[in-house]
């Protein structure tokens, strides 16, 4: 039995939607977007679900707004990290 096939981090869906809304795929290359996606997700609390439609229906507008703000902040922080060179600096 593979439970992980039926379970998804809903934040991945929301971050993908925000990337599309901001047209980030037009502004950055694939490698940058992958790094930004991971950095963004690592700043957000995971929200595991079996069916995304159930979550969308049960979110209040205030909850959705709060999550959207957190995602925007996480994306901005991700840009700062990537632009600071921390990702490409040599590691000990």
C-alpha cells in the first residue's frame, strides 16, 4: 500500500498557482524556478491533503488571504536568498 500517492502537500499547489499568477516562468530559467519553489515551500507550513477540492471549499476568504500573503512573503524571501548568492557559495 502506497499512501504517499494519494497525499499531497496543498501548499505545492498554491505556490504553483502563485508562480503562474506572477508569470515567473517568463522571467526566470527552470533551475532558478526549481530553487525558488523549494526555498518558498520550506518557509511554509505544510498542509497535507487527500483531495484539494475539499480544502478549497472549506477555506474561508480570510484564511485564503492569510495563506496568499504568507506565500508572497516566502517567494520574496526566496528571491532574496537566491540573489544574495547564498545558494551558490561554497559549503564547508
